[in-house]
């Protein structure tokens, strides 16, 4: 008895190695996805102090601190004090570190950074904090005070911008959005301001204010003399609440290479291309620094879980030191690399020739992805495109060349039903069964894939938000369904009609599929500069190698003529009892000695001869068939010692016994592991990115379809070998599928750790005193949330389509919870009595003119607006700069709203507006003046909001609907 071959193409071996491979890869990848590296070595970088950074975070996130709050001023002043302490500790020369409080910059624009069709104009007064740390290559002295520097003039060798915003939303404490970014900036300022860590090129640290209301702090930085100095940037952001800091976006391969030196890089170009394609609707300061100012840089951000994003769980309690360290330890080497670049990489004429943007050269579109969160692969897209194009052209030609050689040598058994008598000195044709198994793979793939996609629609129909809290239950359901159905079809086909070409045909089908996908991917790389399909480049290359091996295997076989002649010689030299042993064409005996009356698939054979139970192997003679059967049995007896060592399946074609049985493991190792790693990383990232967006108005179906597609792709590497897997694995997965399907259909989708998010706002008519409390979300869950609110009991709940797509705006009379944002009435007097003084305005217009001047002021707010019932053509604010054309200006915009922000709490806005005459020479104008209040730190300021927090169920979270937790308005007519 020969030795057992552990990698033979036998059920036990195939089951063991494929299962072990998937488990060995999936388990660590899931752990990496779910966990954050612990800050085990905090002394890696001298000068970084995680303990101090964590303490700073706890201080910064003690209260809600939106731009329109007194707490925002407190954070602003605290940051200035901390920076002053750093400067005193580390700096001897006052000009080597400069801390500036921007209280002069303002911008007037029409919000075009968000799109060309905006109908809103804005006036914004900045309150940013800017820190400059001089680099060794920077000009000496106070160069930023030199008015001769212009946008197209290079200052020194350029510098690096490090940015975070210090405002939070009105419903979140801002621990990760963007407290961690702020304390990272503070820690890096402390690090680089030390003499021993002086940067090569200067660093500008920007702590901007009011990012949450449409990125105004970053836009105001355009007025700073430090902006033209910055050629590259690193933006630190939080679009989730913890986990790992993801490389969200990067402008090019060169800046991405700076991030490559991080100890725990995390991210891929898929996220960046999702923004480019418009799949991600939200945005960060990145679009201002790159899109408007022309800098080259990166976006580093937390992205999950979104359930705590913009809620009261975005606090230090629900954050972690590990997450903070992950951002901090990755940001430092990135800034070091950008600052330490001594070449011309980020200096020179721009590729687009735009003289209004920073002259920082031109970068190359990049392709990047991490591996196990430990290393980052970076390529230029043009290099990747060349590789894609080469694979697209070369791989089919190489396989075609191999096929030609095999045909010339007579060893191409694929698509060969028989060898005729005129192809050799044969007395009759010999059946080869080379078409057997041709159509099994696409049939199994279509059926199993359709069922998986069908399960996505089923869950979306019955329990559409279960993925919000039970992402892995959905993964398990779809993976187990595909595995079981595919195995059932392929194993059944193999049992009924075994074929040595089953694996080969499967791989060739995969090659055709991957080649077609690669065609689409290459077009996107070339025409649209989209690199997100990089996984399919590796996928196609891996499938090609497997297909190459499949064809090379055939060189080890005898030629079809030699095989037929050997059978013919045996037939002519021996006699057998034709009454005892009969055989159909191409059949081979079982190991148990029973007749195998299975043949090639009728629809797979090319012009198959008429057959019956007594059709012989050699045409017209049952004697030859009997001889073949007997000789085969004798051969197997004589080689029985080889069976355990990896002989082919005895039920397959006789010519296949010379195929090496270990080749499958080589194919699987070339095709499987690396592709599984890439698909798992991208699948986990993409699904987790969208799994909790349903509450934001995102598609409820997309997360399930995405999971279905990645489930199918993830199991493709195992599909060519699945027919050899024992029943134990798929039967176990059948039970997994049943359990997870039932759970996904009936389980409640939310919990205290995965809270459903609804959006709150209260509106007040300051003329009449009436108010409405608004909750926006999916109507089913909004109604559950409102049902327990004391102020809503007995009130009619009115629901209508919300401005957020896919959501409902449900409101009720808020007279029982009147807001008290200004607190201008004595104790015991209803707040409604003081509404009139909350907002004051005056409008002046000369009779017959289509222009007017508005004087607007609001108490305890620095955010108001003017809404017009018909469009205006232009506006200007007293003391404001001319409209900034970089953001679109304001001409010919047909504006319907002017948004006003101020840095103090008392200076009135003076706004001049113009409009066109209406019908019948109507020169009048009417509309509403609106102010908003966002400071809910003091209980009783917005009682409806307090009530929502107090009485909402534990599975529910409340977030702000838009700018202003509370909006008060008055009508005007001139």
C-alpha cells in the first residue's frame, strides 16, 4: 500500500485545505477590521505623549461645541492657551513658531464648492487658529507679512498643511468628529516645534472653525497669507466614531507614498474613487484644499461605526486610546515624509496650468491598498493600466498558443468527444468524453448567484435594516447559501457524470468571466481614471495562472492517437467474454466493480453516435469494449498501491490517470489566498461603510446587494474544486444558512450599541409664537420614537417627504415644549412672551427700486439667514470682501437664500440685495428672516430636544437635522 498524498485531489484533502485556507485568512482579516492596534510602544516617536493627548480629548469633548455656541468660544480659548504653553516650552526664537488667531478673514460666496446649481449665497466670518512652524528650508523672517507674495510664487520650497476642525455638531460632543483630529494636530505641533524635530519644510497647522456647516473654516483659510505657502496637506477627520483611521482619499501616488511609512496603514483607493464617482454624498475639507486651492494631499478619517456619528455617543467614553494612537502614529510619519521631501516632487508648474492654484507640480493618479493593516502597496495608475492592458491582450494569446501546441501534439482533450479511426491505425473510433462537464460551471454559478441576490431582495423587503446591527449575520447567510447551492449542483453533476475535465472547464469559464470584467476595468482606468477595480487585475492574473497550469497539465498525457492505439492494440490482442462484460462509449468501471453506465452529457457531445446499453468503446464491437473494461480493472489492481498516493478518480475518463493529482493545490494557492485577502478587505470595508446609511436616507437595498456580490466573489476561488469537497462542510453551512435567514428576517434591527438615528429640529414662528417639533427618519421608527414623548401625546403627527431622500419629516405641535434659547423673560413667565426680541430686523427700500438694505440681528446666535420668495441677483454684506470667484462668486445665480455667519454675538449684519422686476413690473419682495440656535448644553434651552434624549428608547439616537437645532423666523415684505 503506497503512502497517502496529503495534497491529492481527493475529497478529504480538498475539504481540509480549502477550509483551512479560508479560515486562516478570514479570521485575522475580520479581527483586523474590528480591532485597533494597541499603543504598545508609545516611545517610538520621542515627543509624542498619548496620555496628554487623551487628557486633551476628554477636555475638548466635555460639551457640545458647535460654531453657534458659547462652548465653541471656550474650546477656542482653551486651544490658544495650550498652544501658547507649547510655544513657551519648546521655542526660543519667537518667529520659529507663530500662533495666529484669525479674527479678520471673511468670505462672500454662493456655496459653489458643493455644486454649480446652488441657490444659496453665504457670508462667513472666520474664527480659525493658525500655527506656523518654521522649516529649515523656509525663508527667514516674517515672510508672511510680505505683500509681494502671490499665489503663483513659490515661497521657499513650499510647506505642509496639517488640518482639523474644532467645532462639533450641536448633538455630538465631537470626540472623533473631530476631537481626535484636533488633539493629533496639537501633539504634532508639540513634536515639530522641538528643536530636535525641526521639519525640513515648514508646517502650517490649521484648527478651523465651522466645518460642520459646509466647510466654512477651510474656505476662509483661502484669505490667509499662509495658504499659498502650503503645497501639500494632511486633513484629519471623523466620519465615524472610532475604529481605525482610514486613508479616505489621496490626490496622487506621490503623496500616498508619504503615508506608506506609517506603522499601521489602513485603506484603499476604493474609498477615494467612491467620492470621485459621487457614491459618497458627504464631504470633508479635502475638497477645499485640493479642489479649490489646488494642494496635493490626503484625507485621514475615522469611518465606522456611524451609529454614534453626530450623536451624544460621540464622546470620550465611546472612543478609545487605541483609535487616537492609530491616527496619531500614522499622521506623524506622513507629515515627516511630506515635510522631509527635498526634491522637486511638490514644486513646479501645475499640470492644469491654473495660476490661481498652488504651483506644486503635477502628481500621478495612484492605486493603493493595505495588506493586513501592516503594509501599504502603492502604484501609479498609468503603470497599473499598462499592466491591465498587457494582461488583457497577452493572457488570451498565451492560452491560445498553448492550445495550439496541445492540438499539434494531439493532447488537447477539451472539446474532444472521440478520436476517429482515420486519425490513426484504428479499427474503430475511440470515445474520449472531452465535452463532459462543459456547461456545469455557468449553470451552477447563475443559479447559486441568483439565489444569493434573491436573498438580498427578500431581507430588504421584510427586515431591511437588520444589517444595521447584524452585518455578520447577513454575510454568513449569503456565504453559506452560495456555498451550499453551488456545491449541491456541482457535486451532483460530478456524481452523475464524473469528468476529469470538470476542474479545467471551471477554470476556463472563470478565465472568460475575469477577462470580460478586466475589459470593463481597463476602460474605467483609461477613460475615467478610476482605480477601484485593482482587485480584478490581480483576480484575472491569478485565474490566468490557474488556466495556464490547466493546459500545461495536458502535456503530461499521452496523445489522443497514442491512447487510442494502445486501446486498439489491447483490443486486437486479447479475447474477452462479451456476454459478461459490456460497456457504453467512454465509460469506465467503478472501484466497486459495478457497471458505470454514465456517459458524456448528451448536449455536450459533438455529433454523438447513437448509443445503447451495449454500445462498445470501439465502434461496432462489444468484444473490444469488454477487453477495455477488463484491462482497466487489471490496470487498477496493478496500480492500487498508487490510489492513496493520488491516482485520478477511478470513475473519470481512463486517459486521465496520468494527470498529476497534486496540481490543484498549486492552482488554488496561486488563485486563492491573495485574491481572498483583497476581496475580504474590500468587502468588509465597503459593506461596513454603507450598512448604517439607511437611516441617513441611503438605499436600503445597496448594502445587501453589495454583500451578495462580495459573497459570490469571495467564494469564486474555491468553485473549481468544490465538487471534490465532502458533504460535511456544505451540510454544516446549510444549517448556518437556515439559522441566519430566520434571524435576519425576524430579529429587531437595533440595540443600545447600534442605535437607530433620527433627526431633530424645532421651528418657531416668532411672529405668532407657534412651534413645531420635527423628527425625520423612516416613518415606522419615527412613530415609535414619538409615541413615548409626553409633549406628543394626544397631538396629531403629520408626516411628509423630507428633504433627505428616502426619509419622512414627521412633526407635531410643540406648544407644550416652548424653547427658551434667549432666556429674556423672568422666571415663571412663558418664553413665548419674549419671542419678538429674539430676532430683530429692519428693511429699507426706495419706492420703485429693486434693491433693499436689511439690518438683521439675533440674540444669543451668530447664525441667521434671509429667505426670498423670488430669486435675487446679487448681494453684499457691509464690511465683507468682494465675492470670492474661487468658490463661484454670486453673479447670475438666482439666489433664493442668504446665509449669514458672524464671529461675535452682537454685531448686526447689514445686507444689500438686488433683484429683477417681477410680473407687471412688480418691484416688491417678500420672504422670511431666520435665525438658528444650536447651544443645547444647558437643560431647558430647547426642552423638546431634552425630552427626546430623556424619553427615547435605548435603541434610538437623536442627531441634528440641519444647521440649527432650533429655528425662529419672522416674515418681511417690502
